[in-house]
C-alpha cells in the first residue's frame, strides 16, 4: 500500500486540489479577517459560480478560462451588493445572526438551483479535458495542473492587492482597528462590502479553474463549505499564509484518506481535523490568539 | 409557584386538551397527516429551542441527535428484535449521552457562537459518514423496518395513534419549556445566554448548565428520530444526519420565537401552512418551499429577531395595551 508509485500521484492529486481549496478559503478568511463574520453561504456561492461557468460554456461556447473575465467582476459585484443590502443589515451586533442570515442565503441559493437546474451532476467537455501531463512518473490531467497554477496566481495577485494598494491598506486597517479606521476617514461600510466582493471574486476565479477538472450539482456547495472552513480554521482565521498551507494540507489529507480508508470512510478525515483544530488549537497554525 | 407560572401552565393544559379533542372533528386523512407532521416538526424545534433558544447555543448539527435516535430504533429492532417502544427509551438515553459527549468536548474547550455552530455541523457529518460506511447500520442503503401493524409495535393502523403519540411528545416538550421558564436551572441557562461572564461572576456553573441543556436537548431530539422511523419505516444516512433536519429544527424555533414555550409550535404550524399554500398555488415543488424557508429565516433574523411570538407581543403593546405595561415592568 505504501509504495511510491501509489503515494506520489496521491500526493500530487492532493496538492492540486489543495491549491483550489486555498483559493476558495482565501475569500472566506478575508471576509472573516475584516468583517469578523463567518459566511456560511460561501459554498453555495461557489456553486452559483460553477453554474455560471457551465451555462456560459453550454450556450455561448465560452471557454472556462475566458469566462474568468466575466465571473471575477460579476461575482465581485454580487458580493458587494449582498453585503450592502442583505448581510450587513441582519446582524444586530451579534455574529451568530450573520451566521443565520448566511445560512438562509445558502438555503435559498441551493434550493433555487435544485428547482431550476435539477439535481443531476453536470460536467463540461473541452478539447483539453482529458489531456494528460506527466510529472515525475505521475499522470495528471491538464485542467488540474492549470487549476492549481491559476489558483496560486490568484493568491499572488490578492497578496499584491493587500500589500501594495490603498484598498489593501484600508482593508488591513479595518481588520486591525475598526473605530480607528473610521476616525482617519475610511468609509468602513464601503470597505466591508469591497472585502466581501473580493472574497466572492476569488470564488468566481475558483469556479472557472475548478469546473474543467470537476463537476457541478446543487449539492456541491455543501461539499465545499465544510472543507473551506476546515482550511480556514486549520490555517488560522484571517491568516493568508494559513489558508495556503491549510489548503494544501486538507487536499493531501483528503487524498490519502480516500486511499487508505476507502471512498466512504475517507471523507471523515476533513471533519475530524476540523473538530480537533477547533477544540485543541482554535487559533489554528498561523492565527493569533482569539 | 408564581401566578404567571400557574397561568402559563393552565394555558398549556388548555391547549393540549383542545389538541386532544381535535381528531374527533377531523374526518379527512389529509389534515390529520398535516397535523401529525406539524407536531412532529414542532417537537424537533422544541428540542433545538432548549439549547438554542433558552441557552443561546446555536447548533447547526442537531441532526446528529435525531439520527442517533432514528438509528437506535432501527438497529435495535432489525438486528436485535427489540420492541420499538423499548427503543424509544433507549434512543432517549443514547441521544442524551451523545449530547453530553459533544457538550463535554465543545464546552470544556470554550467553543461558543459561530464556532459551536460549525463544530456541531462537523459532528453531524462524522456521524453521517460512519452510518454510511458500516454494514451494521445498513451503510448507504439505509435500513427498513419490517411491517408489523399494531399499537404494540408502534405501527398504528389508524393515523390517530401516531397523532396521540406525537402529541404526547410535544406535551412533554412543552412541560420542559415551561420548567425552563420557571425553574432555577432555566434561570441559570437564560443567564448564560444573556451574558456568560456575568453569569459566571454570579456563581453560575456555566459548563454544567450548558452540559445539562445539550444533554436534555439531545435526548428530546432523539425521540423525534424514533417517531420518524416508526412513521416512515425507513432511514438512511442523509435523511438521518443530513443538513435538512438540522435546518428544520432551528428554523421552526427561530421563526416562532426562540426561548419561548410556544415558539416552536407556532413556527412549525406557520411553516406547514406556508408549505401547504405554495403546494396549492404552484404544485409540488419542495425545493421552492425550502427556498422560501431560507428567505423567511433571513427576514426573521433581520426584522423580527424575537420571532412571531415576539412580533405579536410588540404589536399587542403598540395597540393600546401599553397603559398596562407601564407599572408591570
């Protein structure tokens, strides 16, 4: 069982999936770091993005990677509007209320998708879907490699935005000291909505990279939401480096879990990590003490 | 007992008496089933209400207790041939034990708020994966209860049998809620909800109070699972441990009014009516009803955080009942 010709592809599989997880989790951790809220609808919004990519391809033959140009700004606008119009209003100063509001959102999105798109699993077939590349003896599909490269590029761009632009400075200022940021003239509500928008833009990008290598169904959001939370909690809520490391770690654990425990029981690894981290080290690997 | 405790007890008794007489006037099988399902949902909501409403600990994974109860009933009957009425007791104990275990772990390490909600969801998923894996629980195929009609087997030929069973479960839930409203333990629990640090400073053993609440809540939820299995004679991992049940339980409590005695009942009947109306208007579209529930959840949290009961109370206050409340409060 522990032969390298099995372990090496499993490791690579885990790492490529992990890069996507990291990108999905980045959006979640950004929103948490700035707004201190947990967006339970993150997975459902990713599902919405996946459907957008799917229908763009099906009806207008838009290549998933070209769809980035539509999905990233589109999801950004959706996020900005959601935060301003829906989520920001329901809190009454309690974080649990935001969790309930975003739970409501995820129920709405998932069931509307179920009603209008049906419950079947859909995939797209592109010219490069089943092309393979060989990495040191392990075969990987081209979309998988492209997905992890794209995800890492997005992470780098996001890091640049956070480190080098005024927007990034404003976001970091609010994350550190909300009242102080307001006092020096930062429009806090606007930056909240910008952060939420950027979080969803990450999802838009993730959807474009994910679909050629994956599939979409109304339930797919549910699959991703706990994985994304696990990544974020493992890395430390609000930590960017943590999301990257957490994403790779969860991807690899999932891959090896499936290999060693079988299809069904293998899913348990992610949940066990999630519970264990929350119980024994709630600040995660790279987070600050809460 | 204080006068207000006596008054609400009398109200509960009157309500239950009216509900007990109701089947005598209902000839249609459809409406009887409607009542049974609404009461069943109310019982789940009341279980969630004990921990979430009175204790302020929002669980997203109450399906784990429901599933433990459902599988306890199914496994004990199918594998060991134990009478389903006996499994009801076993499920109550196992549900409580699961609650105690999860509570001991999470509250010991101080998880609260959103983190508690997420960790309960993860626990429910762990149970789902386990039930999905082992042959003992029927794995992915699920478990079917053998058809054996008869009141002694908890498989009533007439629907009224199920009606009175679920009415008794709801009655027990109402008594628990009433007790929480008017007992010392309930006061501690409410204090923990309102301000944990202040409660601790006043000498409340926060950990034990929360542990008691989740144990009670888990035991109550598990009885709902047994009822489900006996009513539908089938259970599988997504039905038992999936998000649907968890959402249903928290939804009826929030819509009706968290931390109130009748909140879950009002929420359950409201949702049942919403479901019925949408079905009449646009045909059977369960997904659309669910989407409507989600919308209702957002509207409630945003505009009526105290639920329908809280909304009705403040409406009553606005409509001229105000002069009375001046001295009372």
